[in-house]
C-alpha cells in the first residue's frame, strides 16, 4: 500500500507498506491507533505514543492533540479498509497536521 510516512525526524516521504496489521505495527513501533483526518484519510500512529515517551511529530489542532512517534498516512474505503494515499492528499495533511519539534528542555 502506498502511504505517506512522517518519521521522528519530521521527514515526510512516500513508502510502500504491506496492508497488514503486522506491517503497520512495525511501521509505528507498536499497537496501532487510527485517527481520522476527514472522511477518507487517516493517520495511523502508536496507540501508546505518549506513555512510551515517543518524540512529538505533529499537532492535530482539530483534536487538540499531539501525535508522537512515526506516523503512517493512508486512505480508507467506505468499508473502513486501508488503501493507498494519493498525491493530492498532501494538501489535506497540511490542513490537519502541523509538524512540531521540541527541544530537550521541552520534554
């Protein structure tokens, strides 16, 4: 599945990830949490991101939350299945996520 990745160094890149639970867990480093952005786009992140002390990666103002650790962004079908992200989705990501950095003193 073609996804947009955002790593803990705030690098955004396209990657091909198998559409399996195991592959998605490996991509985020643990149990997954699915956070919807709109009706067809979601962020997959580590469910225990803050508990594990993962570094902050993106603020999601609509949810008043900060997502920590590596992020996987993909589309969902009407049936709730994950599917390929598209280039136009970059605009939507920019509307919903703000990349954040913190310094050692902020943590």
